[in-house]
C-alpha cells in the first residue's frame, strides 16, 4: 500500500486509542478540558480516517465534505479549546483571545468582511466574558466555537464542490481547493486560533512547571505537546508551496508527540483501567496533581 494510505491509517488508529484514553480520564475526573480534548481527538481520528479511505478507495464529494468539515474546521479548533478550558483562569486566556483576533486577518485581507466581522465579534464576546466573569471564559469560548462550527457546517454542506480538485490517486494529497473562496476563508478562524492555543498553551504550562520546579515531568510533557501541535501546522503550510511529501508524515508525528506528552503525565500511570468501561485493574497512590 502507498505511504499516503498507510500513514493516515496509522494516524487514525492511534487517535482513536488516544481519544478513548482521554475520554476515560474524563469519566474518572470529570474535567471539561478532558471532554473537549476527547472531541478534538475524535475529529483527528475521523479526519485521518477519511484521508485513508480517499487514498485507498478514491475520493468522492461526500467524503470530501466530511474531511473538510472534520479536519480543516474541527481538529485544531477543539484541541485548542481543550487547552483554553484548562488555562481559562490564567493570563494565557488573553493570548487565546489575541490569537482569535489574529485569525481574522486573512479574512480582512481578502475583503471577506462578513467572516472578519464574525471573528471580531467572537473575540469581543470572549474578551468581555474574561474581564467580567473569568469563571465562564471557557464556556464562552466553547459557545462561539460551536456556533462557528455550525455556521461552517452550513456553508460546507451547501457549497458546490469542484470534482476536478479532488485527489486523483494516493500520490496526491487532499486540499481545500475543491471549495469556493468564501468557504475556505473560514478555516483560519478555527485553525490559527486553535493551533496557537494548543501549542502556546503547552509552552505556557511548560514554562510554569519549569520556573516553579514543581512536577518537572509536566514541563517535559508539555514540550512534547507543543512540538506535536507545531509539526502538522508546519507540514500543512509547506504543502501550500507544493512540498507535499511530508503532509501525512507530519500528521502522524503530531499525534505521536502529543500522545507521548500525554503518557508522560504521571496521573495516566496512577490508575490502570479498561478505557470507557470504568473497570479498574490496578491503582497506586501518587501525590495529588493540579487540575
């Protein structure tokens, strides 16, 4: 099988496993960021799964719409949203708001004023919430993300698709060129804000644990997560300049590194369970971890 088939398959299977483990952590600890990360990892798994199906059996319009909505819109946005929930009450929240403002720039530069206005309105809403009701900041960011996702879904599902822009074989990577510009211009709102929040949030956490000298494994863990968030963004960006050879490899390396960061966290090894079934196999006591 072609590497462009095997690599997405590996990314999908690993992401499904990762999603199950994180969702099991949510069932155990009931933290909102764990639930949102589970959703983001589910999108990662499904997005890579569509790439595997397209490469192995050929692309069609329905599969392409699903890939774009799940992968181009959902993955980075919801992984980043999980980090925003985790760090909602820290100064990092303002960095996340700034990322949302920066994400408006492509739409404004292309004179898609409706998309730019929606992005700025979302930034104003979450900024006002962070100032007046910090405890609700994560929920506010979640609300604008879900609302934006529904709007994006309406546009993606209703827009025409150019079949000629779909990959003709496994040696070609899938891109958003099959959609008109008014659909593609929405993706930076999700990808820039989401990828920035995931990567810079991990850097923020790593620096915190390094400076305080508390839980040094958490500093290492967050470095892995930060690099894992950066790699797919880099290889995806390179593909825009015709350098497509590393696209699927970057996707796989990204989830591998983020998964490694997750496994380094000591709380993962403090309890051994069958994921999502609530069956505890073995448990050992560890020092209480911060949320």
